[in-house]
C-alpha cells in the first residue's frame, strides 16, 4: 500500500546522471554538475552549462532527437569521465606505477653492467634538476600523448562494439545454422524471423556476459555503486522527499530511465527492426541479402533503432502503466548487475551533484547553502 501511494505522488524530472570514477555527474536542464572525491576525500564540484541540441526543428522531432541526445550525452559523459580520473588521482596513481616500473627496469639494466666503477661514478654524480622549460615541454608531450591515447581508445572501442554486437552475432548464427540446419528453413520469411531473433539473443547474451565480467573488477564495482547512488537520489527527489543521505539510502536502486535499460531496449528494438530486412529485399530486389550486406544495413539503421529506443525509455520515465512496466522489465533485470548498493559517502556525492543540477527555482535554499 505504501509503494502505491508513493507512485501516485511521484513527480518526474528530466535530470539524469552518470557514474564516474569516484564520483557522479548529473545533467540538468540548465546545468551539468560533477561531484568527485579527490585524494583527500573532499568533494570537488564542477558546474558547466548543459549542452543544448541544435535548434533545427527536424533534430528535435521524435525519433531524430534520440540520436542527437545520445551523441551529446556520450560527449559530455566522456569529458566528465576523463576529468574525474584527474580529480580522483587515478592518473597520478597510473603515472606513479609507470615511474616505478621504469625505475625497476633501469635498476635491472645497471646490475647487468660488468664494470662496477663507472656505475658507482654515475651514482656519485648529482642528477640534473629539470628546468622550467623542460618541465613545460614534458607536460606538452604528455598532453599530446594523452590526446592520442584517447583518440585511439575511442576508435578501438567503436571497432570492438561493431565486432561484438554486429559481426559476432552474424557469424555465430551462421555457425549454428551449419550445425542445426533447421534454423534456416526454406521459407525466407520464417528464416528472416529466426535469424533476427537468434542474432538478437546472442547480442543480449554478449551484453550480459560483458557486464557480469566487468563486476569482477574492483574499480568497476565501485563505479556501479556510484550508479546506485545516482538512481537512489533521483528516486528520492521524484518521491518528494527531502534530499538527505538518510532518505536517499531508503530508496530503490532500479530506475526505468537508465542507460542500462536504454541499451537492452535498443537490442530488443533491433530484433524487431532487422526482421524486415530480408522481406523488404525480397519484395523490392527479389533476393535475400548476403551477411555482409545485412551488417551494413544494420549499421545504417542504428539511428532509427536509437531513436525508437530513446522514445521508449522517455515514455517509461514519464509514465507508470502496464506497457511501460513491460518495456522497462528487461532493463530493470539487467540493472541487478550494473547498479549496486552505494555507501553513504557515495550518496553525498550524488546529492551534491543533483542539487547543483536542479533548476534554480526548485533548489532548496537551505541545501544550496550547505552545499
């Protein structure tokens, strides 16, 4: 009965978030706020204006706005993720680890030198202090290398995603069809349906396995805990409660308007959309496309799939009825892997970011002063 009364008094918000390294980003209608704990355990807040989609009417229309908002969210999320790595000291730890390895390597190299006297002489020679210009040049080179690494990592990430979620399911189905010929019946329409369903299920299995393996890493588990703090804080606001650690702690972890739900919805929508590829080819061109052509068509259909997935997740976030509960169910199930129970210090980060992301006229004055 209590749960029912809460759902009746729920107020909806467009504020959404993303778990970062030792922190959280909240994206509001006007401001995007990032709260990250530094090496001293202090919360560092950074606030920037929220990036707005282009003012072209077409790009704001249903099904088109999904792709635009996805790109904006990815761009802002990646920026905040890199910045959180700097604030939390992750980059310093990695640099220290690289320096330690270099020192060990140098020590091993010196041990291999047979003449001991020159080595001793070198040890007595005072090391040259790096000049200001040298340090500046070193930082410049380090910045260029970091940018290059970021670009390469993005390219490799896109290639990996295409390989895992597009090519692998196609060739896995071909292998299964070779072992079990019944998977490819003579009727092309039935064959297309079976192919779409099996490939879609393979994609879902890959996603679930990938998420499950990620939880084995300690740092990723902490990020998933921050994900839980993000959801609980949004629920606390939507239930009309005062934004305190105690109130947030008692809220649920699984939110229908979540990136994890968006991913699983996209995969389910892709099963439905790709079913029509073979029938349309048969009706218009008179033949069934090859595997590579199907892959290319699927890539071209990604904006449409994203657009439909975005509209569905938006609908699930705004309404609570039988239909939205059905479309939210797979995402909520997957959130058992990606959304973990947070600690109080994580909730504090989520609250700090959420309050700053709220519109000025909705932000509680007392909480603004405390933050």
